[in-house]
């Protein structure tokens, strides 16, 4: 049987991070690799990314003829999923439709047969098994409801990126095309919507992380979890492994202010291996010393040819917003991403920094006219969300 996994389009949260990146559909890549061993040789996995497809959705359905269609729906995609699920039922009435992700927590859609909520792993396996053994829709739903109460207590198998190989070059991080996320922590849940990864999940062996990098010939690498820079000893060991294997790549990583200040040699070593961008999560500075501290760290990052991307989530009053905008302008740092409450309340920072003439000129000088235009276009689009 064929199982078709679908990202229905671009969600609001993914639009928010578009100035920096277009992200792989990792939730579906993880889910696709959780089928029981006994079912894998009975199932053909197919994937469509409707965020990138320009062809007809109807044409894809007619070509694939899936037995099961699994949508991953985020908040705000209700109408999109409804329309596509309705088309599945019109074109292929024998196909079943399942919904996972944030939208599965709601009432679902009249065109959706199964809701994968608390435990998508067991829900998927029970659904596939039920279809293969020709159980009734009611029986499959009863079984799905039963396994949904079971918690996911084991780390997920690594994501099956093979399902979206044909799209890989179009998943970018800034000017670095074909960017692949590499995790240094195990996944216990399906939540990869945020730009930055995990902080407190069980750690993966660094040898496995290095093997993942080694397998990604020609790709840019995003080391998205926080543990790498939070622990200088772990970072040092990873750099040793990358050097031993001569793994020169274009790297993006999540930095730590204190680690960088106290371990500049690690920053220098990583830059030598190809570190291009450091994502720096920033709270509003507490006092003058904190402003100086953060400014010094940004100076060190720039010194080694690495571009800092400043991530801000904390909501600011207008006085603090204006102070931060002036500070960013003074340092010519326009690469800022607002998330959460900061995105809702402090978007004028984009106007004063990221969409400014000085930012455009700096990016043109550093990265070329095409990338400067792309960045400002995406920033302007976020103001319309």
C-alpha cells in the first residue's frame, strides 16, 4: 500500500522564520520512519510538499493513488487542509485520510478519518495495520483511540529525509541552499516548528552526530540543538571529531554568549571548519555591563568571519524596543528574528534594522545583491502576517 505524507502549505509560524530559512518538514520525516519493522516492506512512502509544489494537487493524487493520506497541519491551516482532504475524497474515495500536528487537537474535518493526537507513532502503525488487514473504519478508529493513550517513552528513530530528497536543495538557511538539520539530542516528540532545537532532551553520542555530518556530502549543516555550545567540553570533542574526519562544511549552529566569550579558541576552530552563522538567543540587556558584554561577543563572532543572527522572544516596551533598535543600528546588525510575543509586539524593530537601507547595503556587500533582496523581501512579508 502507498502512504502519502503531505505538508499542505506554509503555516504562519513558518512564514515568521522565512527571512532566515525554509525548513525541512521534519515532523513528517520523523513520523514516516516510525513504522514497525513488520510493516515496512508492505508500505511505500510518498511525500508531497505543497509549500514548494507548483503542479496540480489533483494530478499528484491521480498519479500516486494512495491508500492512506497523512496531513501535518499547523494552526491557521484549517481551510487549506479541509480543501486538500476534500479533494482526496473526491478523486480517490477509497483512500483514508489522517491528520497529525496541531490541527489534530481540534475537531478535525468532515473529510478526515483519523486524528493522530497524543501518540502519532502508535496511531500510524495501528492505522496502516488496519488498512492492510482490511478492518472497518470504525474498528481502526477504536484501535487508534486505544493506543493514543500510550505515551512515547522511547526516543524516535532518526528522520527519514529520503522522503523529500527531490526538494532538498530548496530548503535554505539564508544564502546556504540544501541545508540539512542535524540533531545532537534525541527526539521524544514531534515538535520541530521552532527555528531552534532542543535543550534538555537525552544527548546523542557525538560520534553519531559526526557520522550524520559525514553522510551529508555537499549539504550545508544546521546543528540546531543548544547542547553543543552550552557545554564547551562537548563542543570541543565534536570539533575534534569533525577535524579527524576532515568534515569541512558550511555550518550553522546555535551559540551561547558565555561560552563564546570564555572560549574564543573554540569559535576560531569551528570557523576554520566552515562555521558561517551563529544563532544567538537574546534577552533585553539588564544593565550597561550586559550591553557591553553582548556587544563584545558579537564583535568576536564577526572577527572570525561568522554572521550572528539574533533571536528575540521577550516582549519589550517601546522604550526598550527603541533602545535595542539603536544598539543594532550602531553595530550594523540587521539579521534579527522575532518570535513569540516579540513578534506580535515589537515588529518595528524590523523596520528600523532589518529593512533599513544600511542593512541592505551591508548585506549586498557581504553576500551579494540577490541575497540582500531576498532577505528584505521576506522581512517585508512578515510585516503582513
